[in-house]
C-alpha cells in the first residue's frame, strides 16, 4: 500500500506550501493521474529545432519532434509506484521520460530520466509560472559537471483556462536543440471545465465536469 505522502501529487510534495500559488490548470494537470489510471491530454504545439549538425544529432538521439507549427500533440502520463511515466507524441513521433522525487545528491529536486540520463530539476513558482531550473545531472549514475548541463527557459503556465507549456533546451556547444510550446486539455474535460473535487483517498484530485469540448 502506498504511504499517504505518496498519494499526494509528485509536484505538490516537492513544492510544499508553494503549490497553492500555482494557476489552477497547472495544479489540476498534475493532480489528475493520482485519481487512478493513465491520463491522456491533447492539444497543439509549435516546435523549433536547432539547425547545427550536433544539435540535430542530439535531438534525434532523444527522439525530439521535428520543427513545425500547430502540430497535434498527445501526452499520456500515469503513476507507477513512486514514478510518473510521461509519453509525449507530436504528429505521430513519440519520446518518453519518467519523473520522481530526487534522492541523495538531488534530494528535494524533481528527477527526470531520459534513458541513462538523469536530470535534477528545481521547481520554481514565479509570477504565475512554474519554472524548471536544472541543478544537477548524471549519465549512468555518474555525476556530470553542471557547466556542461543543457539549459533553457522552460516553464508551465495557464492561458484561457488551459494548461500551457514552454520547453526550451539549449547547450553551449550546440545552441538551440529543441523548443516546443503549446497547450493541452485532458480528455474528458474542456478548457475551463476542470473542477476541484476532494476524494478522501487522494486529497486534491479531480473528477470530470462534463464531456470534452
């Protein structure tokens, strides 16, 4: 049986009291998988890709989507034990990662894993946005110098009652690798139709308010 702490959304556990300052659509998107079962959200995005050879190579290794505008996006995520499993599909091309609470050197950080690469990310609320700031990273468990870590202006926010994302990945050696920004609405909900419920077993989770728009 999961402990009471693990039934709270991952981001809520990491943010503590700062969780309540996030826009409702951001909180709700991260609460949904804790109501039980996988969550699928659909939307659109614009994608930019770096033009250099090394940037294209890195983007290809991680399966990042090709450049385009108004690309259909589907994101599926679910909780398995202590991890969230995220699968992102842009116009039929998918890439995946896992997210969990960091341990040891990355305690109190979000740990996102892309295969053998683990990234320690600080969740930073900032004027209605939830920023992602990379603080540590490793390859096959071996710590790598922070000066070499990819970086970028990455955050989640809300606009028009919808969950929105802005993800940018750059590196000093490659310049821009990929940037993608857009919006998502969970299936079973329309923009502005998420309602807070409070099932006793999972505090702060949600139920559908009606059919999708």
